[in-house]
C-alpha cells in the first residue's frame, strides 16, 4: 500500500514538472517573440526619428528659401517701382532735352541769320568798292577775311617816301572810300598804317611806330574833310610787325608799306543785335 502511495505521489510530481516545463517554454517563446517585436519597433522608431530629422532640416531649408524669395520679391517690387519712376523721369528729361535742343537750334538759326545779314552787307560793300575803285588797279586790293572788308592801298599811291602827307593823286581814291563809309553809318572804318622793317627817324617822328600812326591820322583827316563822321573812324599804326611778305627785297618792302582801311560793323551794335535776337527767342 505504501509503495502504491509513493508511486502515485511520484507520478503527480512528474506530471507537475512536465506542466511547468511546458509553461516555461511557452513563456520563453512569448518573451522571444516580444523581444523581436520590440527590436523591430526600435528599428522602425530609429528610422522614423532619422526621417523626422531629415524632414525638419528640409523644412528649415524651405523656410529659409521662402524667406529669401520673399525678400527677393519685395526687392523686385521696389526695383520695379523705382524703374517706373526713373522711366517716367527719363521720359520727362528726354522731352526737356529735346525742347532744349530745338530751342538751341532755333537760336543758332536766328544768330546765323543775323550773321548772314551782316555778311550780305559786307559783300555789298565789296561790290560797291570794286565798282567805284576798280579791281584792276594793282596798288589797291579789296578782299574779305572772316566777314570783314579790307581795302589795302599801296604806300606809293598815298605818300611820298618818308612822308605822311597824303598825295593829291590818292585823294580821288579816298573820296570813293569816304562815299562807301558815309553810306554805312552803322559801320566803322579803322585806318591801319604799315611800314617796312627799315628804321626811320625824322624830326618829330621817332621810329616806324610814329610814322605808321601819323600816316593813319593823315588819311583820317582827309576822310573827315570829305564829310565822314569822325565817330566812325579809328586810327591805328602797326609799324613793321604785320608784313605781307619778307622784307628782303626792295619790291617786298614796297608791298609791306601800305595803308589798310578795315570796314567793320560797330562791335557794340553787332553784339546788341545778337542780344536782341536772344531776348526775342527767350520771350523777354
């Protein structure tokens, strides 16, 4: 009986031990499964965290780009507004420039007309002189330089050697010159005396300066005696310092000894004419 009891208890213990082993095995398997799931979840979590970090970095970069784009857009808007203003100002400035150029061209044309008018009078004087004096006389030259009429009379026609007394022969020529000057009361006549380079001294005359000026005043007195307004006459002596050619021969020295009548508009009246044209253009 006792053996049967022991055998029964042993059987129970064996059965109990087998049951516990099965539960342990099942628990271990479940634990392993749980650990696998945990590892998988951890890997996924780390991957998600990594993706999140990349996404955050991209988001920051996109925000920076958006900020830069907004600044660029604002700058473009401002630049466009400025360009619009500049374009408008440029158009205004261009229009003003064109108006200024047109006004300047008009002034130039008016001034050119005034100068042309003066030149026409000058040419009329030349024509009148050539008809009255005669262009075939080798001792008288009439020409125009820079809009000014020059009448050059050889020394031998006006004066005797070393003298400043006008010859009777020359008075006929000076009468024609006087008529031209009298016909142009708005013009002046400068009488220039020229000598050669040979030194000269005689009585009251110290040198060629004195001789050239004295010859000029002698001609002026003749013209004044012929009715020329003395306010139109200017006495000038150039001595030997404006020669026509070298003073190396008797013939050349003879050419350089001359009296020149310069017929020119009164400078103050000419400038007044120009000033009046400018005032007329500006509406004054």
